C-alpha cells in the first residue's frame, strides 16, 4: 500500500497526526536512494538521508539502533556508498510502522477503500 499514492497520502496524514511522519519519509527516501544509479548522486542522497533522519541531532530522527547507525556511517565513509547501505535501517522502520501505527491506521477509518482489517509483511529488499 506504500506504493499506492492514495493510501500513501492517507497513511502519511495519519502519521503526521501521531507526530511520526518521518518514518514513512525515511522509507521513501531509501527507496529513491536505492533507485539512484549515478554514484555521485547516490553519495549526495546518502549524506542527505543521514543528516535528515539518522544523525543524532537530526530534527526528523528515526528510531534506529546504534549498531545499524554505525554500519551506515561506515558505508558513508566509502567514496561511493552502496545502493543497499540503508537496507537494514529501512527494513527496521518498515517493520516498526507495520507493528505500531499501521494497525491503528487501518482501524481509524482514515484508510481509503473498503474494509482494510489486516496487513501482511511484504518485505522485498
């Protein structure tokens, strides 16, 4: 449902009401990063993602464990960060959203479409 623009907009609005919109924004930024082919552009995007979501002083910091954060920092120290350098953090945030706000979103009436009552993980990295 994160690939459907209508559901994504509704879920983002729901997360905004819960003050956790940064989680879906991080997930989307990681998706865009992974699709970036040019090494220089990928490096720029990686630095931006780190500063916006992972740096300890980030205003929109997501909840990522210290070990994962250190691995990402190591990847960023490389000249060209690999396309999968955020995969573990992205997966963790996805699972966090699935376990916590997603069920509330489905039960809130804010989810467009008929009767969304359950969810299933479809992790594809």
